[in-house]
C-alpha cells in the first residue's frame, strides 16, 4: 500500500493580526459600535482573529468615503484606472501563496484548490477587467458608457477572495467605487485585499471593506446613497434584497442558489464523466452554488456509472485542508454542517439510500464525508433543496426528453452538465436546459471571459466577460 | 477462431488456444471486434489530461517518497535499444541492473533489462541467477513492418535465447486501417510463440494519436492475450505520457472486472526523473489501485531514470544534494 | 327616414388566441377624450390574469423554439396587417386621445414602423448580445441569448397604440410570450391590435391582452410564480413598488417605469429586448 506522508503547506507565510478594524477611505478604522466577531479555522475550530462588526453608522461612513472617491475615480482616464487594476492583479500573483494559505485557513478548503483554482482565477479576473477600463466605449454599451456610482457588494463564504474579485474588478474598471462586505465566517482574505489596495496606492475610498454579518449587509444594501447592489449568496437573502430595493433606482445583480442537474447519457466518456461528477459536487466540499448536486444518469448505464463513481470516491482524501494532497476539506461552519446533516437525514427518512466511502473524520473541526444518495425521487427534499455540501442525489432517466424535463423541474436555473459523445444531442440538450451555464463534457469551469449567472430563482445579471460590464454601467 | 497452424511457424511454440481466453468471442471476426472496440466508452482528451495533471500535483514527501523511490527502482526495465549496442555495453548495463549503486547494498535490483534479440544470450549470461529478468523486443521492432512469419520467428528465437519477457509491437498500420483482426491474430500468434515468456504488447501510442485508439488498442491487446500493455517503443515521439498511461490503467482495471484476468502496464520512453516516476506511481495508485503497485504489474521502461532515482535516494539518506559523478553511467 | 342604427363592437379580452369575456362578467365604460361613450370594455379579473399566464406559458415552448427568421416574419406580418387597418386605428386614436387625424395617422405609422424595426431584430439581437469567449483553456465557450419566459407587461397609459406596440414587440421578438395589461383609460386600440395579432400568424397565447384596472390585475401577475419577468412601464409609482416587491418572490426580472416621461417616437434602443433576455454560456472541451 502506498500511503502518502503528510505534505502540509507551511502556514508561516501568513501573518494574521489578532484583531482587524474596518477599511474605510484607505485607512484602518475602529468601528463606532462595540461589535466584535471571531473568525475561526473550520478545520480546527481555532480562533484566527477578531474582526470588527460594522454598524449602520460605519456603513454610512464607508458609503460616504466611496461617494467622495467616486468623483476622483470616475473622472480618471480609463487607462489610469486600468493601471491601478493591473497593479492589483500583479500584487495578487506575487502574494498568491500567502493568500491561498489564508483562504484555506479561514474557509477550510483544500490548499490544492485555493492554490490551483481560486488564486489563479482571482488574478486573472483583475487582469481581465483591468484591460476593459480604457475600452468601455468599444463594449457595445454606447459611445461613452457611464459608471453607476457607489456599488454595495455582499459576498459569500465559499470562494471569499474569488467572489471579491468578481465584484470589485468590473466595478472598478467601469469607474465605480465600492463598499464590500465579506461573509462573517471568511473575512480574512478581503482584509488582506484591503492591504493590497494600499500597496497598489489605490486612491482612498475607491475600495472600502466593512466586516459583519447579515445586519451589516442589509444596512449596506438599503443605504440610500448606494447606486448599485451586487450580491452572491442564498436565494432567500436574494429575495429580501430584491424586495428592499423596490421603488429605488438601484441597479441590482443577484447570483443565488442552484440545484444543477449533471446529466450523463449512456454514450458518455464514462471515466471523464465520473471525474466531472466528482468535480461537480465534491469540489470545494460542495459549497458551490453551481454544484452538480443532482446526478441524472441514463438508466442503461446507471449501475456501471455508480460502481465507477463509488470506486472513485473511495480514493478521495478528506482531512487537513493545508495538506497538499487533501481533496475534501472542512465544512465552512457549524451552522452549515448542521444544515447538511439535517438535509441528509431527511434524505434517509424519505427513503433514499445513503452511501459514503470509508473515510476517517478528524476529531476537531467541521467535517462531512462525501455522500451519495441513490434511489432519489424528484419529490425528495434532497432533489429539490440546495444542500451546499458534499452530497450528491442520484436520479435516473430513460430518454433525452425526460432528462430535460427532470433537469428543468426546479425553481433554480444556474448551471447544468451534459455528458455525451454525440454532438447533436449535446446541443439539443444545451438549448433546452434552462440554466445560465451549461458545461458539456466538463463541469465547474470558470473563466473571467465567460459570463456566469442564472435563470429563474438563481438570480439575474451576469458576471464575467463583456456581459459583466453591464452590471456596472448606466445602460 | 484464429488458427495458429495456418501461420506455419508456430509449431514449436505449442498450441495455445485462444478460444478459452476471456472475451474470445468478440474476436470471431473483424466486424465483431470492431463492434466491441467501438462500443467501449469514449475518452475525452481534455478530461483525461486534466485528471492526469491533477494527479501530477500530488505531493509525495519523506517516508512516502523513500518508499516510492525504491519501488520505482524495482519497477525499472533498464533498457538499451541502439544500433550501436554491443555485448560489452549490455554486460555493463546488466551489472548496473543487479547492483544499481555498488556503494549501497540496500538499493534493490531493477526488474529487468531490455535488449534486442541478438543480445539476449549475453544478458542472460551476465545476469545469471540475480533474479533480474531479461526482456527482449521482438517482432521487427520498432516499426513492426514485416511478415507475421518473421515476427513469430523473431519471438521464437528470443525466447529460445532465454528471454523471459517479450516486448512486441502491434501493427499500427493495420490498426489505423481498421483491420483489427489482423492485429489480434498477430498478437495471438506471438503470444503463442512466447510459450511461458511474458508478452508485453507495445501499442506505440504516439502513432495511434487519439485516446480512443489507445483504449481500443489496449483492449484488443488484452483480449488477444497480452500479459502487459506498453505505451511506446521509445523511438516515436510522444512516447509515454501520464494521460496515455491513465487511459491504459483504466483499461487494465476494467478488463480485470470484465474478464477476470489481470494485465500489467508499462509506460516507456521519456521518463527521466524521479519526479516523473513518482507521478506514474500516484497514477497507478489512484487509477488501477495499489494492487498494481508491484513490478509484476507495473514497469517503467527507461534508461537515464535509474540514476536520477539513485541520486534522489542518496539525497534522502544523506540530506545533501547528489552529483552525477558519483553514479555510474552504464 | 330614420338614420341607420350602428352595429356596435363588443370589446373583449384576448387570451390564448381567443376573445373571451372576463370570467367575472364585469365590464366598464370607455369614454372618449371628450367624455362621450365609446364602448364597454371587459374588466379583467385575477382569474383572467391566471388564464392568460397559463396561455402564455403554453405558448412559450413553441414560440421560443421557432426560428428567429420565422418570428421576424410574423412580426412583419403584424406590421402589414396593422397598416391595412390604418383607418380604423386612426379613428380610435382620435376618439381616445383627442388628437387630430393627422397626428393620429403619424402615431399609427410610427407603430407600424416600430413593428418593422423590431421584426428585423429577431435574427440579429443574438449576434449583438452573444459572444464567443476566449477562455484560458482547451474549451469552446459560447454565450448566446435566450428569452426569459413569460413576461407580464403593464402597458403605458398614455400611448394606447404606439406605446403598446413598443412594449409588446421587443418582448415577443426574442421568443418571450406575454400578458399585457392595456391602457385602462384607452383600451380599445389594444383590442383592435389583438384582432390584428389574431390574424397575423402569431400563435395563440404569445400575446395575451387584458383590459381593466392595472392596479387590480398587475400585482397578481407580479406575484404569479409562473411569470418570469415584469415590465412596469405603465405602472404609477405606487403600483410599481407593489409589483416590484411581489416580483421578488420568485426573482422576476423587473423593468422599472422610466424615470422621465417616455418619448415613444424616439429611437427605442435595445434595452426593452435585453431586459427580457437570459445569457446562456455553454462550455465544451476541444480535443481529439
């Protein structure tokens, strides 16, 4: 037996302060209120740092700083804005290892993913949108498209720095200034990003980072001087935001939940389909809004595919997120773990068959083994509700039409996967799936040039690509 | 079924019936073979490449690395296949195969030496009872462009000279022309000519070009009786690659499930560093599984790799980086 | 000799290609700008709205799957038919809006031209809004547009024909289907337009027109869980807030009322089409 010895990435590279303030107008400031929160390492439950909780007055200070900076930033030639954003991209590349370790510590994700997926995409996003800053007149939104003003941005905990990049890069490129609130369980890379803004000599107030939980986010979203609201997170909160901006002139983009179907036809390249299924639902512990959480497999290959999938899952390595060989890291929080457990128990109670590979679970921290439910019916909660964890629900179908019908039978519409070697079937499926992203013979691929966003209750607006500019321009 | 007698030269090899081989029925005709091979699931190149690349990021350190290096040494088929090969060269290589590092007796011997047929006798004599096997390329290596009679004769002579393993090449021309039955019959005939010698079937994946072809050729070789499937002659670029080996490892894994017979895998050509070798071991471990992590089931066809393994081994033992002057060039 | 007694026209709703009365049995009096009785119009209820949504949903798969060329041809056909009824629309506009014959003629002509303009967009908007994206990897990556689905439209109150055509055409040309709440004050051109639509090869249910009170009906549409988007162009501020809040329940796409009074004769731009388009991005590996 070939046992891989522990191969931990060193955490010496990161320097976490015991306590963080708010980043407003280019300075670290203490919150006006007493609110303090702790952020922990979900793999060990160790406290990493104490973080300020911004109240309404703090949010107001940040929005005012952003408003003031907007005058400077929006008037700056695009080519100059571009250079600031390029500079940020370069600093991110230079500090990539440090940021990857920090992300892994605060989030629980495997260092391999933080290092090979999150950080390269973060830098790529800033590079991509930096290049747009002086080319907006060519973007198809008229000869002189104008920024909106102050963008209030609220991001989730699953890809903390990447979601920050998706929000801040296009906003700045278009000439907006931002107030961003990271998730309360994963604030550290956003706070490190504040330092990067200082390193890049970004004019004060162009980027402001306010930490806190839902209250802070709500204060930001409803602030009357915010012109643009961008949110990534749950559909439930998205609904509240959509309601709260009613009657205002705020422009809104929402990137919400999903329950994606990953559809495998009998003629698929099965080994790659297995990889795609694994990547679809076990990437980032399944904490992915576009996760392929519903596997729809053609009945004629269901047994063969499931055997292969189970065999493959037995090779997944769960444990220390900082170990370079870890495939499955920690669940981000106790609350999320409780939700995953609750839905998994519901799956069993509703009669689906539960399976997990033998997989030692560390004593401390929040963990959930890769889990597969077979014999799932459309009516089961695990086939309808977003679990946001490493839990796959398997359903079968007989014909392409049935696959489409089942795939679309959800209020969500973020993503879908199709596995077939037949080109015409792939295109037929892709055109019928009501989802903003269709991965064919691949899954969970992201790129700054590629628009991302959902249909139906998965939200509206697109992030990435030329399309992503529209969310930050007055068009 | 294939009538070996019809090829004339197989009498001495004994009548090895392929009719009892698993999945033999698919070789009833070219069309049944074609139907079977084209019915195998396709291989998506991008997905296979990505999987191999991901496994290539595994970080093998300390005790695991030590274990991997010794295992890799034991898996090496130390190879010389040059027109300029001489008995002297082969003897020197055999000495190295038995004692890769004469200053350190804890270094294991390699699995085999691999030579041209005319040097088999020299190698057999040089290796004596060391346990290191002699493998010989045969069948008009490396192009395979000769008559079946010549290929079988090539094999018979190599076996007669003492080769324990035969590395044959498939007829890539026939394969690419869709004449699977010809490829099948040639492998079956050579297998028969091998007698008790193990047959490694070289697919020459660099010429097959697509991963779909690699998968089909793997199955074709296994159904025809291969004991090992091997990527390359080393004379064609690209030779062994991680994704090609991944596809072949999937094939032996699935063949065991389907046919109940275990077949080995040998990547050959272009594997030069310890880092490369360890990537292959990780690939084996996480694809076919740890059951294949044995020189009986996995080999690395290489020459310069051995010295790098030795240098890395010394580094781990001493904590100092090693220099090439301290390792023999044979 | 007495004057011939005119045969008055009954104005009904337009749902699923048919012209039913309101299930509620209600109607209301429509008067001219001078206060004279013009006709009784059906006063749609929430149940009529529900029927209209069902009809629009039923029509969506076929209409969205029709070729863009086909949709363009049908919109052009609508323009032809509208042109053919020019006189009727002119007199309805004169009655409803109190504008002169010449002005009314200009508005009808503009409505015809608007339809022709949008008809031409059917097979072009995808090229303008779609893209092939140069991702950093061996993938073919293509973004294309798709219609959002069923769109509820509160038509402008003040421009009963040109405004109406200007909100319907951009919604349907891309493959959406719609339920329109027509101008409450001046609903008659909308039903005459329905007669045009019904005879223009437009599949039943693609456009459904309700007359009556927007304040009563629109919130039901905005809250309907099988409606994908709302166009609140004709809603007043209070109704717009109510509808936007209701629309949040299933994250409908919302086109808010214009912040300045709409000029229906101006170049419409593409915003009314793009507001009801989704972008779908498809990835596929490139390899041998």
